[in-house]
C-alpha cells in the first residue's frame, strides 16, 4: 500500500517552506478527523489558501515486482 502525494509548487501560495508546512498540517488534520484505525482508501484534491487546486493525495494498493 502506498501513500501518494503530489503538490505543484509553481503558484503564489506555495512559495515558502511555511506554505508547504501549512498544507501538510491541513492534510494531517483531515486524516485525524477520519478517526479510527482503518486507512481511508480514497483520494482528495489539495487546495491552496486561495482555493486553487495545487495537487492531490491518494492511498493505493500498488505492488512492485
């Protein structure tokens, strides 16, 4: 199983380490709200503080040979 995170840093709202940290904290908060022990096997769009789509995350079952 893999956790996949893609984030585009080519916009005005993702230019500093603090911007990235804030986005990751927000994502961690989303996971905490799900609660329980089971992994959430769905994905979501990541948005910056301006509401622009800047990436996505997913939990996927991938096997590598």
